[in-house]
C-alpha cells in the first residue's frame, strides 16, 4: 500500500433501505471513495443526516441531499454506481448507466444468474436485459476476484448465497464432498426482509417468534445452485430452508454435507479432517474476511455483526458419516453492502479491506 | 357464588388487532360468555382459527367465522358488544347498537371524556355523539364498579391511564399528595401501537431502540386529567411522557408525586408511609387485580404480562421530599381487553375474576 | 367427563427453575390437582408468591411455603410427585418416593432410556438405578398413552425429542420414510438452558446472537434414537443440530426426511402427500395437543408459546426428493411441564386437557 | 491535523468486561495509540482473539496475550493505563501506577468525587486513597477539557451521569433552570450491569421485562449532584430513577426541569426556547460528540449506539411550566469507553475524534 490510491466518485441509487443505508455509512468513511450522489424518491430533497440522524457527525452527511434518481445526472457525476433496488427495478438503471460508461455494482438479484431461463423460472418474469447476463460478474471476491477487478457490471451476491457458498465451494472444488444431497438450513435476522411496511415484519410479529418461510423453493436457490454447479462441474440441486429469527442482523447457516469417502475410525476422521482444513486454508489463506474457527469455537452471529467477516466451523460426525459446516455473517455487510464495497475495492485497485476494517 | 350465573351472548367488532385478538382469547374461554360474532372487514369469511392459529384447539374457533360488521345483525345476536376499533370509528357502531338495546363496551377513546370540548382539543375533530358522553361510564372497575354494573355504555380506559390512575387516585382522594406537579413517565411495549403496517413499528426499527414520543401532549392526557380532577376536586394538569421500548407487552409507569406534608426524620417517613400504605389498603383491599408490593420488591412487567394484574410499589425519598410510585401492567390485558372483560363481569353480575384468573 | 373426577395430591421437587415454576403455575389452577408441597433448597421458608410474585393472586400461592426436599415428608403428603431436577439428581429422589408408594413424574433425563449402557455413553456416568429403567414409561402421551395410564414412574420427554418425535414417529411407523439419513435442525429459546447463573446465558450474550452448540453429539440424541428405533423396528441413527436463539420460549425444528418411494410427477407428489396426511390424521385424530397445519401455513413458535400444542407442517420437494417437516412447540410446556401434566391427567383418569386448555 | 501526532503506548487493566472489551476494540484501531498490554486474571495466557473472536481480523489481536495484572510491568510498558475494574479495586492499581509515572484513566467510580465523605456515604466503605481525589479530573471532555489535557488521573464519568450532565449543565450554568426539583428518569440497556454471572441478568429474566431498580438512592447520584452543584454554585439534590430495559446497549434519559422564569404565551415560549437553544449552541458548538436535535426529531438510542455521540432534544410545555429534555447515548461508548478514549485524545494532544469517528 505504498502508493496512495486515487479516489473514486461513487453514487448510491435507492439509499433509503437497510442495504442502502449501510452503503452510505461505509462510503462516507471510505478512505478512497467520494460519495457524490444518493438517490431515493421518498427522501428526495433531504440531507443524509435528516434521513439518517446517526450519520450527522459526518460533514458530508449534513450537506449531501437525496435526489430523485436520474441516470444521466448520475453518469455525469459518478464513476461507479451502487444499485440498492428491488430486483427487476435495478436493471432499468443498470442499462443506461453502463451505456454511459459508469461501472455498476448491483446489490439486487437482476444480474446474478447466467441463464435468463432460470431467472424466469425463479423470478416469474422475463429478464429485462438478458444480453447483460453474459458480461456481469458474480461479486463474490473470495472466488471471483480476478473477474471482479475488470468488471463493468458486478452482481453482488445475496445474503443467504454468501453464507452457503463460501463454506461449500472449496470442498466441492477439491472433491471432498459429494455434489448431491446438500442441505442448507439458514436463520436470518429481520433486516433481510428490508425496510418495508408489512404486518409480517412488525416488532410484535417477529419478536418472540421463529418461523420457516419460502419452503421449499426460495429464489436464492437459483444463484446458489448455479455457482455450486460451476464449481462441481456437474449440475447441483440443493435443499435450502430459510427461517426468520428475532435479531436485527445476522445469518447463521448450518450445512449438511456428505464427504466423498467414508470415515469411521479415529484415523480416518483425522485424515479427512486434515484435508478439509487444508482445503479451507488453500481457499482462504489470504482472504481478509473469512475466518475458519479452530478448537471448540462455533460460529455466533454476534461475533460478526458489524463486520464484513464470515465465520466458518466444521465437524465430522462418524456416527452419521456427515460433515456439518456452520457459517455466520452480517447479512447487511458481508451479505450485501460490505461485500459490494469489497468489490469496489477490487475494481479500483484499492486494498481489499479499505473502508471495511 | 352459589348460584351458577347464566351465560351472556357477546360479540367483538374489530377483532383483528391486538386488543381484539386478546378479547377473542378471553371470551372463548370465559365460563359465562358465549361468543356469537366476531367482525373484521379484512378477515371476513375466515374462521377464528384461520386468522389466529393459536386458538385452533378451541372448537368454536374452528367454526365461528369473521363477518363484515353489521350493527343490525350484531344487535339480533348479541347482548353485549365489545368495540375494538380506532377512535372516531367506534362511535359509529356504538350509536346504533345502543339504540337497538345492546350494551356496549368500547375500548376506544370515543366515550372516555365527559367534555366534548376536551375531546375536540385532544382528538382534533368534533365528537360524533356528544349526547352519549353523559351516559357513558369510565370503565375502571376499581374506581367505578357501581356505575359499571348498571352501565349501558362502558368506555374502557386507555392503557397508559390505567397505569397512572390506579396508583394515583387513592392518594389524591385521601389528600396525601398535592394535585399539582404530578409527573408520569411511562414505558410501553410495541403492541400499544396496534397491528398497523408502519415502518416505525417494524422489528428493526424498534428492537435495540428506546425512544420517547408524543412529547409533551399525548392524547391520553385528557382522560387522565379528567379522572384525576374528579378525584382531587380541583383541576389537575399533569406531565406525561410515553416511551416506546422493545417488548411485545407491558407498561411500566414511574410517578413523581409531592406528598401534602413534609417528611424528613425517620419518624416522619414512617408515619407518612403508614398512611400511604393504609390508603392503598383501603382502596384495594378487595380488588383482585391490584397488587401492592411489600418489602424490597419493585414492579416488573414480566410479573404481570399475561395477567390482568397491576403491580404497584412506592418509595418515600427524604432527600428530595418526593413520593415515587411505580406500576406495571399488561397493556393489552389490564390496559385494554382484560379490563374490558372485568367490566363485562360487573355488568352481568358474574364474579369479577371470571375468565381472567 | 360425566362423573366428576376426584382430586389428587401432588408435590413438586425442585420448583425454582423454569420448568418447576411452570409446574407451579399449571398445578395451582389445575381443577383436579391439589398442590400440597413445593421444595427448593434455595427458596425454603418462602411462600410461592414471595418467590414468584406473578402467582400472588392465587390464595394458595400466598400460604404454601417452599420446603427443603424430604422424601419421607413428601411421601406422606403427596400421591404424585413431579421431579424438576438436574439429571443424575432426580434418581436419588425417585427411588425412595417410589418405594414409599408415590407415583413419580420425572422431568429429567434419568429414566428416559431403556439401556443403562446408552445412558453411560451419553451422560458420562453409571446410571444410579438401572433396575428402574425397565419399569419407567416414556411420557409421550400421543404415543404411549396406555402405558402412562398405568405407570408408577413416568420419564417425561426432553424438549427437543418431543419436537422431533411427534412429527417423525407416524411416518416411520407407517413406512412412509426411510429410517436412515434423518436430519433434525432445531432452534431453541434460552429458557431451555435453565435458570442458571452462567455468563453464556446473560442477556447481552444471547440477545442479537444465534449460535449452534453441542455439535454433533447432543445428549438428547440418545432418547430420540431409542424411540425412533422402536418405531422403525431397526436401529436409527440421526443427525441433530441444536441452536440457541434469542427468545424466551419456543422450539422450532426442521426435519429433512427421505420418503420411502420416489416422487417426481405432480400425480406422484399428490399421492404421496395424501398418504402423509393420512398417516398424521390416523396418529393424531383424537390428540388435543397436535395441530397439523393445512394450506400455506407454516409453524411459528409464537402460535404455540403459552400452550401445550405442537404445530406440524410438511412439504414434499420434488426437486430434491425430500420431505421437509417442521414443528413448533413451547419448550417449557409441551416440551416439559405441560407434557408432564398431560401424563398426570392420564395417570389419574382426568380428561387429557385438564388444567392445560 | 497537519503535524502527524506521535503514538502513545497504552494498556488496559480488566479487559474482559463489556467496557474493557470496547476499549480493546477502540484502541486496536486507534491511529495514535499502541496497545501494549491487556490484563485479566480469568483470561491470562490467551490472545485477544481467543477471548474476543470478533477482533481476530486485527493482527495484534492474534498476537497480544492477556496477562495477570502487574503494575510494575504495566508501568514499564505503558504511558497511559486504562482501568476497567470494579469500584474499590481500581484505586489499588491507580496508586502504584501513578507513583511510577503512568497517567491513568479510570472508568470506575473510585476517583469521580471530590469528597471522601460523600464517597463513604454512597459506596459504604472508606475511600482507599483520599489524597488522590484532589488531583483527579472528572473526565467529561465537553466540560473539563482543559483540566483533562493536563491530568495525570482522569476519572471517567459513569454512564447515567453522562446522559444527565450533558443536557443539564449548560442550562444550569446559564441560569435558565432552577437548581431545585430536577428529576432524571433513565432507561439503561443490560450491558450496564456488566458481564457478571447473576440470575437477574439472564436473558430470560431481562427479555420481555422492564423494571426500575435502585430506587430512590442510586450510587451515581453522588457524582451527578457534585457536578451539578459545581455548575449551579449551590448544592443540588436531584431525583434519579434508573430502569433496566431489554436492549444490549443504550441509555435514554428524560429530564424534568423547571425554567427559571414563567412562560405561557407563544411569545414567551419562543423567547425562552431561543435562549435554551443558544445555551446549548454556546456549550456545544465545537463539540464533535453532542448532537442537539432540531425540528420534530426526538432522541432514539438506535441512532447513537455504536457511536460516541449523545443526542439531546428538548420541549417546553406551557401546560405545566416545565422543560422536558431527553438524551440518548451508547452506555458503553459515550457512557464509558468511548468517553475514556476521548479523554486520552485530549491528554495526548490528538484530535478529539481520533479513533472514535
């Protein structure tokens, strides 16, 4: 980090939701990013600090005002634009922004899939810009760093997919687990549902409540399976069950995996365990935001909330022949806005941890 | 309680909110009430158990269906009708129901005041039926039991007023505190805001948050001051600050009161304390739902949530010359639906604790 | 329920924990039980209402005092004794009480297994009374009602086992699922850890946190597998992962099961689904505390907390060939004290729902 | 910040509690502080990242190990030592550290009072080092910045006092409120009770619960009254009621104050309001961590948790003649560790916001 990186002008479209708010927080204090525009129809005209009082200590928050989204204006002011919009809407902005020469980091699901047919199956409408699917890069920096560096359009992964892919991909690539029969059981904080006025997400409906939802075919399955299939070299179909739990932030995922070879004796357990540990070490040795736990420690969302880190721990169970892998992340940071900024850092040649440490 | 009381036919108008749901729960299992109708525009056509799965073990919940509110039909079926509606709306139903001979227990603020002018000042519109204000009875059973027994229209008190009036009225009536300078600082669970789809009451907006609101002139002030004034025999103006805290249910009120006479020495403290204790004992000796704590115990909402009880404790502070009184209640039970059923019991000659123990 | 059942004298040993407190609540208001003794070393000498202010409205709570546990005294006073003690300790009380002619309902794990060897494997010490294992009855009323009716020693099931066994046993008995490969992923409220002064269960350590624990070999596995094996007729080994979530009460279990025959076409899905529905209907047609959800509804702990009900829903996933079954219960009621009272009702010939509705 | 400030070597004694953990977090990333030692009897021998996994991304956290506290070793290594110890214990460390030439920032109550007699009255034992009381500086940077800059011993204020003093002192100094009759009603998150294994602070005892405690004479009264008296020039006695609410962090204080002159007409309200606004502006114009809210905004702990900011809002109530002032802070940051680092910055000539923005 000897030469001081230049600064990049960035904008956020749709900055009034939870992911947008977190992008504002991260980019206000990013050492190499200059926040030049934030848009939100409902907040247009107000300063950042009027909408989000907790940022008021930052001078820019007291002067920069939300505007109505205008892609021509955005393209003039910003070099990189973050889209924190609902799926289906993001594409409408990405298309003109890309045409105007902006680089785009999209936090929605619009460009995460390579297949327009799979998009239609899971999102129930035609993809608005199928030609862009080929050039978009799936923004998981621990896996696609090189492609992200050169990308003009980054599709930042979903929160659940991040918590499932990072613990699974190395083992699949290294042939340590079978690609069939994967089960992912995930627990998410309520911010994952967004800042939407719906009775289901009222305090009294979520507090003292735990419930599964979207069983058995959640939309995030599509991008998870596409990424897993690419790593495995064969089509992968997984079981995924999300649950809503009463915390603001955090996803805890428990994965049930089948090792490729049997293990029963202590020696076999130790040998397979060493290979699993080595696989994770190879994959994440230089990864600043992946923490593979050792000893008796198990993931706990409270150890990662507020950070861009994903915690991973694993256990071999000789009773059942299964490998249990558990991960924890902050759904709004590593699961959304933090990971998007991590991609920004790669795209602009900044240190990967800039603004995230 | 030697003779078995007859049963009364009851209906609930507006049964899909938190107070309405609690009325359903209480009346389904009430030994002397027969629930004959529940209305809700949004749930019309569904059975109680479809709307509220937790009641499904009760046979009636599986057969009784929500209907659109129709006062003529209600008047044919029910002898007593509970109104769990927003203020302003309740009156529209009360008027024809009373005319048809029903007795009405209204949980809204519509009939709590004697003065239509005060109603207009605090609720910002003209009272829809000012002539009914004279005949309505303020449904605080520990204070107005006799009037409630004979009432045709009971205005069940607000949640905050209940938590403030029960600890204050005896001391005021007995002249132990001065009527001026009363401060009530109240903390309420989020269910007090109702089952409304508003961003302010989303889980992530309330969890890990505490905030005052409605400062300094909350609507409940009007009924609190009217009741206190009646007890004191002089106009009483109080300071009231409500706060929203992240619990589903419960109100904790801390009252700052000025005893009528000074106390400084241990003997004076003991003498005044004995009078305060005696005042509460006189007021609540036979009251099944008021618990004045002794010894070191202080109120805690978790000891009253799920019950119709209000807990009260008090401390004299010779350093400041003040009397601190604290109360805790379940805002949906003693603060709303439980208290309404308590009035039903009085109106129908049932034991006061029927369906509430 | 034509003849009025007589009343039974009951006692609770170890009544100061969460399960003990809930037993006190249930038995104080049970129409056919007379609570004659409650014991707790730490609370000896205090009345029930001093220890648990929320019961103070019940007259008996203001007069009955906690005593030190004394089996001779208990045997004189009580016909049925509930043991709400840690495992290993319960047996010390059960032995003399049974010898003195009391019937015992033990909420600990001491008598849940038939095999002393399995007990030693999972609980790390020799069983203190292996001869009693043969005569103890596993107190799951929906499965062992007949044996419970005649039992002198009932071993009330653990909270996790209840949430796993009730959804699984019918399908296993009817051969609809394979006995191998069962996965149970469970989420429990913090009361499951007991009222113990440990840093791990402090508010700030649990709030805004989700974490797995006891992976991969939790003690409850032993009783789950013993019951499943009995139903399947072959040894069953399952995968079980418990998680701690920030709610006071409630267990949500998600089960991953393999149907015995393939299903892919809509017709196959429908046919298999009909058999699953029929299996549950046969098993639980008269069961007052099992609610199999229909339509789009999924279990939610908030619909069962405060009740003795377990909610069950299931989904066939033709993409993966799996059956997903989800259950929700109150870990302290159906998972502990409520289920124990349900056994009491069977043992004494009371209606199964007495004191639980 | 033209000249780059040098770095200071700092140590933390008692780093395993909530305040200590937060000091670790702040000092690990402080641009001008080098953390050279952390002590904790219970964690001695472990690295910071073993005790606090969430800091593991910081290299120093993976190498620096907790040691047993040894004042001689600390004095050799560190220039400034933070004491995050219980009151009574802190003084034992402060005395030798000061003698060895270290500067000390004490987060306990040991050196907050000027009067050893008041200390004895409120803390029930003799002060262990009364001669140090004269030289200690009360570490409220917005009030005592000059003295803190030159201090060798800073007594960092309590969490409640900070939330009460910052909103009150300017008005008192400017004669806008009367020094008598002040009431402070405070709500605190559970972290304020420390990381202590006590049943009262278990998740299930705090969740879904709100309760007052320490009524009417909490220990923090002593330092609050001493500071208020100094500002008023007359002895000030206040009413203070703390409550425990189910959040991890945050204090919300509501103050009931009596303006020095009457106000009733809109003009009088406006004139007095202008003076209050001017008083706050004068006091906090350059204060980076005090935010006086404008318009309709009221303090909300969620807007300050995670920051070193205190939010203040006020309302004049012509109905009662009172001034209501509300404040919100993070009890562990502005109420403890953040404020201590703010003092460090002043003591060392660093920008006041270093490591806190």
